[in-house]
C-alpha cells in the first residue's frame, strides 16, 4: 500500500542527478505504423516560438501542439486507440504482433482492410474507464467507431462541457462523488460486475498492468514525430522535454523514448498542479505515495497516485519534477494563445513548469541540474487544446 499525504512536502521541486545515465528498452516499433495507417492520421504540429527562447534564455523552444489528434482535442487518442486495438485483437486470438492493424476489429471498422470476423469478436464489448476528461473521451470515441459500448466514470471537478463531450460519443457516463482515484475504483468494480466488459485504464496497480502498458506504448508515436520534426529543422535532439503529469503514463513514455537511446539525451522535467503533485511527492520520498488532491483547473492532471507501472521509470529516468499553480498555468495558456497555440490548462502546464524552473530565485542551480545553457533546445508538450478543458483562470496581470 502507498502512504497517503495530506500536503505536498516542500520544496515544490525535485532533481535527480544521473537520470540520463539510466537506460531501458524502447517501445515496440510497430506503434507508429499502426497510427499512421488510421484514417485521418497526421503528425501534430511542432511549433517553434522564438519569443519564448528569448524569455527563457535558451537557444530554441518548440511546442508540440496536441490540440487536434485523430479528431480529438488531446493526445490521449494515441494510447486509447492502440490499447483498444490490442485488446480486441487479443479477443480474436491474434497473438502475433506483426500485421495486427490489418487483421483486427479496428482495421475492419475504420476501413484499413477486410477480415473474416469470429463470433467472439462480433459480440459487443463494453469498454470501461475512469477519466479526468480526455482519456475517457478517447476510449468512448474508439468504442463508437468500432461498434462497441463505452461506460466512463467521471470524478468531481471535470468541466460539464468535457463530460458532455464524452456522452456525445454515445458513452454511458457515471458521475462519481469523489476524486479520480475513487472513479478508478468504481470503474474497476463495474467491470467485475458486467459481462463482456474490459477496463481500458491509463493507470496501473498490482495485478492490472498489461492494458496500461499498451496505453503507454501508444504514446510512443508522439515522440517519434518529435524526432522527425526536429530533424527537419536541423534542431537535433532536445536538451529538455517538459511533460505534464497526472498518473505518469505520458512521462513513462517520454522516459522510455529518451532513455532507450545512448546516454546524454534529453533532460526530462515533469510538471504537476501543486494541489495534486503525487509524482513530485513520491520522488521526494523515493517511494510511491498518494496525495490528497484539491481543486484545480488542470483537471486532467488532478491525480493523487502514480501508476505502479510508471513509477520505476519516473523514479529512475526523470531528471526533475516541479509543481505549478493554476494561476501559473492560466498565464501560460494566455501567452501560448497569443502566440497561436491553443492550449488548455494541462497543456500549458509545460510552459508554466519550465518558467518556474528556469526563472526566479534558485534558477541558476535548477538550470545546472538540468544541464541547460544558452544554446539549449527545449520541447514543451502541450497535451490538450482549449476545447478539451474549458477551465481557465484569468491572468491577473
């Protein structure tokens, strides 16, 4: 069991020297090809913002804009599509990994190829998940496209517009009187009580790690695109990648991508709301803990417990972690919008976190910890657009 904390240990910053020397195996190579074969696939933009380079006193700053990913306003469709694909393929008895996109239910329904369906595969499945918004909508979208059912559990604090968007995907929505962790518990209980149901959850715990692992694999496409896009503008490899963090699955994918190459690759910075910084608290304690979450406009990051699957990667592969306020995120969202990047509060957390790390008191030490200099290249992951999460705190300035 994890320890539960009612407040975040000070300071709201953690650095781990030597993280870039840790290595791990890469994600499966076929993930990017699977996504590229889906109708409507296109790499999301990687936008260079010179004004941020000047502000942060670094060489180049790029923002990966996930405001439109496979027709949805957040990156989550990458993990949900690959995990649902693998789940349905397994139900059909397709144990081989090669050629799955051509032989699975996703292939047939989305028009990639034809296949002869089995009776088992033709029975509708109920895809169940808990969500702070974006993951649930992605699972519901995949269920609708594939002729399956979806049941999505939504905790308190999710914007009504985000909940309505999930329902618009023809999903059954259950609103939970509790936080994200409680919604996950109720979703898991519902699967146990529902015939032909499967949990498609983007966090893991002991005994439930395979499907969350597929979701993490799905995020590999985002980082493969970044590699190609940086090379196209002669930017090379990034010196720092900033990742918004909820339970840590996207950060796990970032660690997997950058730590499966030779040492000396990017420094990795996780960014969380100061009211829900479970990863930062766990890194500070060097053991997974649960924090009691509060109210935040960064609803997609409002998670108090790190995924057990992600935790070893975060512990060993993250260079640093930082927590930011809602006001920090709102200011960053305003500034990104002025620069042409439509970023919701969670997506803007990356910029807020980099600003907190590289400016203000103690910035020199934090820059040293991240090995950043005046010629460094930064990549900020803007994980959602404004349509994904209408929450916003007006910039007081």
